[in-house]
């Protein structure tokens, strides 16, 4: 999983949905608040990941999460906000089952 500008390694017991949520939550706490994509985007990111894991309107929330990640990556003023989407996208791509998907193509 690529983290905030680094590589983070976990064993096979890690819940990658929780780690993706942690990446967004870390940004919520550490954001300087100067730019909207980072300040608000990370807060909404935590909420959207929670809804995906809870299977609430999963398809629309996945679209929203991808759009939110695009906005944060392209619109944040600093590297922290711009790189927060990296671990989230990595977890979604390689650890779908941790988000409640039974197999590829389930969404």
C-alpha cells in the first residue's frame, strides 16, 4: 500500500478498508485547513468509506470516493492532501474484499 509519500507494509491480518479510512482520517486531523479539497475532502472521505463498508448505496459511494480522490489529488495545495488518495485507491484496487466485495466485478 502506498501511503502519504511512502510505502507502508502490513501483514495479511490488516483490514485495508480500515487503513484507507485511517489515511483519510489522518488528513482530517493534520490538515492545515488552507484548502478545501484537503480540509473538507478528507472529512467526506471518511464518511464515504464508512458508507461503502456498511454497504450503503455502494455503487454511488464508490463513484463519489473516486471523484473525491481525484479532486483531492488535483486540487490540494500541499503534498499531504494530494497524496492522501494514494493509499485509498491502492486499498480499493488490491483489497476489495476488505470493503465487502465478494469478488472482482462485484461492484
